[in-house]
C-alpha cells in the first residue's frame, strides 16, 4: 500500500535534504523552493491537516514553531526575518496531506494571499 510521501521522507525511505531533526520533528529542503531558504517542517507522526489536530497535539504544534525558530537561527535569517506558511485543505492550497509548515526566507516577502 503506498504510504504518505512525507512519512516516507521522515523514515528515510525517500531521500531528502535534512536540515533539522528532534524527537517529534523532521525538517528538509522543499524540492521546488520558492525562496533562497524554503524548508518544510513536519511532525514525525502522520497528521493529515491542521484541523485533524486536537488538544493532545498541543505540545507537538508548539514544538513545530520552536523548530522553525531554531532553524531560522541556524540559517542566520532570524534577524532579517522569514515567513511561516501552513496550507490547510484544498482552498488553503494544501497538496501534501501530512501537516507541514513552510519556512521561507532569504528574500523580501510580499503580502500575496493567492
Ligand atoms: P503544500 O502545497 O501541501 O502546502 O506544499 C507541499 C510542498 O511539498 C510543496 O512546496 C512541494 O514543492 C513540496 N514537495 C512535494 N513533493 C516533495 C518531495 O518529494 N520532496 C520534497 N523535499 N518536497 C516536496
Ligand atoms: Zn504522513
């Protein structure tokens, strides 16, 4: 049975350019970067979308944001700034149904809600 793409990346069954890992989180370069820094931060457990998360995911969701904080510092873009994007379900533009946060940086972001 074909498994979720990002679950396979987390397991190492599919290659990725890993940038960060801890007990709950895995982060890797986006294959089609929209900015000089474009990293996907994912939970190691399979959670399809943000709206599948409940109170038991509170720690995990906080963990993902703190991972973004650490990665931004490691990449040296914490002071310049960066953007986090979380697409949810079809009208949110979600394509891969394993919860992920995009960390975008290294260039000036514009407000383009499209
Ligand atoms: P979404 O639209 O679901 O928020 O974003 C999915 C992201 O996953 C896209 O930015 C896309 O480029 C990225 N992506 C899709 N397939 C792969 C892959 O196999 N490897 C990596 N590293 N990124 C992927
Ligand atoms: Zn998954």
